[in-house]
């Protein structure tokens, strides 16, 4: 009788587990066909010190382009000849210094931190016009070293470059091959450095689409660290694998086997 009760209880536990598991694995279970979610106001990435940028200027003057895009001069070994190679700044880049400035040809020291790349391009264009450096210039600013890290229970952890101004957390996770089945979808952490040099932590749930899209961390910023922590099942696995080498694990196994033997042969 006791054995039958034990079997029924075990079966019930398995059934309950199977009922709740899909809800903790699937993303956005509350979303239905046609439902619309409001997003935060569109905001481009704001440049910060140590960010590295490619800045390319195109004007009607090829000679001026060479100056503004800083051609690289190199000497061919074995010859007394100096060769000028026109390369865009996409190769070497401009790194924003700790005070938020870059040194730009013919313009000089220019503020970059605190601006978006579109704002910086507009500022450089206007400055060149005001200083009579260039008229009708086309300025293109691209990111070089901006990116985010994804670690924890994902299929491909690593550092990924930011390719546009509105990369979402969902896109970031997809770049990392999505979460594994062991990732805790209810507690995804985003670690972000603020303007004061301190780290802010955001805990997001992939099971609540409305709260997720309203979070300041929904859109990824440079140097964000996205951490997918293990779910309880994975934690238990880790705990069991570490306990298997010590005596307490085997004592627990012996105790369980002894209890089953007593119930069977009593």
C-alpha cells in the first residue's frame, strides 16, 4: 500500500513538472496574435570616451579628401622613394580620449563624447563649413570597436560588435546562438557602466514582453555584459556533479536505497 502511494506521488510530481516546464522555456507566453507593444522612445547610442570611430569625409576635391582622411605615408624598403597611400580612417580610426575629444585634421580638437554618430557627423560638417575648410562635405561616422558581451547559458558566448544604433536584447541573444535549455529566462542580467563610472544592473524577464520592451536595457549599448544565469535544474546538476566526489553524495544514495529496500521487503 505504501509502495503504491509512493508511485502515485512520483507520477503526480512528474506530471506537474511537465505541465509547468513549457512556461519557463518559451519566450513571451502572454503574447497573442495582433498584440502591439509600446517601445521606449528611439535613442541612438551615445558616444563615450575610449570609443573608436571611423570618420570618412568626401568632398569635390580629391586633394582635400586626402588631407581630411589622413593618407598614410610609408617608405618602400630598398628604395629612396616615399609612397603615399590614400587610406580612409576606417583602418586606424579616431579614439575618443578620456575628456571626450578627438583630434580631427584641419579642425583640431573636437568634442565627440555625449553625441550620437549622426550628431558628430553633422557637427564636423558644420564646423568645416564655418571654418571654410570644405563646402558640401559628406561625413560618414561608423563604429569600430563598439560591442557587447554575452556570457552564461547561451550557445555561443563571446564579444559581438554593435552594427546599428538599435540592437535589442533579443537580437543580442540571437547573435550568441540563443539561450540553452538550461538558461533562466526569467532572470537575464544586463550589466552596464553609467556616466559616473559605476555599474548598473538590470534584471529582465523574457517571459514578460511588456516589461522587457519598457526597460532601459532593452536596447543594447556599448560594453554591455549580458549574463544568462543557469536555471534551477542546471544548478542542481552542477551541485550533484560536485557532490558525487564526496562522501555525502554516496551516503545519500545508500540512505535512499535502504529506504526503498525496507518498503519493498517489509
